[in-house]
C-alpha cells in the first residue's frame, strides 16, 4: 500500500522518520502549527483511497480544570475533527483519556488497566481514521501511550492504542514497540475488534 500525502518534502520526511520503532508519534513529528493534516491510504490496484487520515495535536490544548492542592491535577480538552474531542486528565503523573463524541457523550478509556497503574503520558498527536466516501467522519483513532513499566531511569514503554469510536469508544488493541508497530496499529484500528476492557461512559 502507498501513502499519498499533500505535504512539503520537509514535513513528509519528518513524518516518515516517526515510523521507526523509537518514534514518539503514530502521526510522526514535524506537524508544527498545523492543527490538522490530511492524507489518504490507497491501494496499488485501483489507486482509490481505502481510508482517509487526519492528525490533530494533543499538546498545548486549553486547560479546563486544574488543582494544585495536595495532589496536582490538570485537565485539557483537545479538539479533533468532525466535532470529536479528546479530554486528557493528568493526576500524580498518570494520564487518562476521555473520548467526547460530537453530541457531547464522554467515554473514559480504561488506560489505567492497560498501563498497569504506572506513570504514564500520551504522545503529542492523534491519528483519526475514516472511510473515504463523503465528509470526514472518523470511526477509529490511534494514540501513543507511554508507560513507566520499570523503575527510573529505565525508559518508558511507548505503546500504540487502537481505539474504536463507534458505537461506543473503547481500546481494541495495544501494540508494543517493534519494527511494524505503526502498521499493526493501523491494521487493528481498521479491523472490527472487541474491546480489550470495559470503558466508562460519563
């Protein structure tokens, strides 16, 4: 399969560099100030796009709640495409993620169980995936989830989480670092899969 991206050579090179096992984002680095970047995945047989992809930033999102008493806590909301939003909470250096649907329904992903309760954080970009026909309406999401599984100073383990958005958001796969991590995460996101664990609707 080939990836058709309408970006400058510098940005394309940066995004391709992000596909290495040590890469920090499924979306790659170097998106800069662009809030959304679109691309399409095509097949060599008919050159028709099989999936449409957009990337959004998870960094420097507006802070909606914060507390500095006893245990520091912050909550940010990051805008996604087609009315979707991602709400990231950070408490005691452990981050959690809620997916907010266009209608306002929020679903908390069970990332604590996936990460084993260790210190954790999400990457700087989200990859939204949608069918090629009509308006961009994503049905899947990929985010990087970095977990401290071993005592400091051992490096964090950078997983990719494949998230199903419909009918109710949930994590369907946790892809460990490896040579084909990005490809496996995208395959998992595009396949019909059961949830890894229950998510909480709020």
